[in-house]
C-alpha cells in the first residue's frame, strides 16, 4: 500500500501541523509519535492527560425489534441485562471458537446498540454483522470521528467542556452537546479507554473533530499522543491487541478472557451457549485450554519483541511472545505471550530466546501496572 492509498482521519492535517511522525496503520495514515517522543508521551498520559485520535476504529449503529436476541447469537454476552447507556466488552467468535475481533457494545435504546470495532477488522466485521443480522438497520458511522482523552487529569478537563461526562463511571456513556465553530454539536461520550487510566472516548461529527481536538489541546494538562505510547500504555495494563495477542486461531479461554463470557451463557446458565463457536469454547471452560496468555517478567534491560520464542529449562519451545517492549512507567522490559498450560502458573521460570541467547523469564500476574478506572 502506497501513501496515496492510505486513508486519512479527519484530524490528519492537525497531526501534521503538530509535527507528528505519520506511519501506515490498519490502512490509515496515523501518528506514531509527536515531537515530545513516545517515552514522554507515555508518562504524560500516566500523570496528566493524553489526547488520542482513534477515528480509524469502526463505529457502527444497529437497531431493530429483536436486535438484542439476534446479536447475542454472535457474542457470548447476556446483552438483555445491559442497561441503557452501559457498555460491555465482547468478542465476535467463529465456529471453531476463535476470535474474529474484540469490540465494545453500548446500549443506546431498547432495540439499538452502538458498536466500536477494531480498524483492521472493520470491513470483515461489518460484513459479518450484515450476513448474520439481515433485516436490521445497520449504519456505518463513517461521518463521525472518535477521540480518546486519557489520564488522571482527563476528568477535570471534561468538567469544563462536557459537564455531563463528569457523572460517568467506567463503561458507561451519555449524550451531551458542546459549542464547536459556533455550533452546538452533539457528542456521545463514554467513560472508557485503552490505557488503564481514567478517561473518555468521544464520538463527534467528523467535520467538528478538529475543533474539538483543538479545544481539548488548549488545556495545559493535555498533550497529543501517538500510537507508540498507546501501545506501551495498553501493554503495561495487560490489554490485548487484536492481530497480535489474539486472532482467529485463539479462543477467549486461551486469551484469558473467560470473564468476557457471561455466566448465563456458560454451561448450566439460563441462556447457555447459543452463540457461534459455543461448543468449542464451553469445552475449553470445562476441560481447560492447551495454552494460556501470560504476563512475562524479562530479566535485564533488553526488551523481548513479538515473535520471540519461549523455551523451558530443557530448551524446548513452549510458547511465543505476542507483545513486548519497554514499559516506561515500570522502567524496564515488559511482555505477554502464550505458553503451554503446564507453564502458565504464576512464578514459573522459563527463558526467552534473544539473539540465540536464553534470557531468564518469570511468569507474572497481569496487569503489570494498576488499572485506574473510576468505577
């Protein structure tokens, strides 16, 4: 894909004005960092507030009588219990129990949901929804941008700009209006994010996105943050990245996401199974999975990257790192990956192969950093 083929978000010109280094990501030209640099951007988000452009994500509205029951056939979640303007994490699964994508679902009305899906899976997710949910009204909201304001000072900024947001707690949302370019602009705000910090995601009409971003950046506490810091922030709090830490060959049980399967959808529950891939997934809940996603503490200072092999004390390959790098808040390397289940217990000592050398690794509990959501 050439630069000419890449899509641009509504904030593209602003990124360039701010001095961002632009890179291809999921078919879009996206800022990987700004002049502040990844390390300082990361720490600024942990200490104050960072503004992220996540407009490459897919925003989908779907509605119609019976949509709750229909959507429950695609995700292992009890959506009937989801209250108005509340959110839930979910996975779309295939017949083998593998993960097609992970997404956030918000109830907008009794028969209406708002979905945010990953950029790299956007087109296939939309096709999947259209295939399995015929007869429902499905709108791809490509006329909206999505901004994320994350960090301990995010709430004080929102207090001034969108006061309704200050009452929100983690995984809840609301509509509110803000004056942008002289117009009253309605936004949908959720208390959610991908950094482990308190924060918000704001869905705003695309033609007002720059005005909102400039208004947010006018606060001393707020800095523009790129994809580089977004990745290190999510890794420190143990959050999966689709296409790396999970894919169509990975089940939710292997990925450590059993909590995303509502108890009512598990064996013995009042709404047991009934979703694509249920047989394979419920079988793994009962009998265990052959491998597990684990947190890894790497000895020394050298980070271990995705694809590095994990071996046991006899030198046999027992897994692989799927996400790894330097954790700025921790001051050292951090990683996660998959190992055969017998090596998944906390405290297990294994090795990672770095430049043909065996570096000691300990399996540790995630998240590596505390999650600071306001609940």
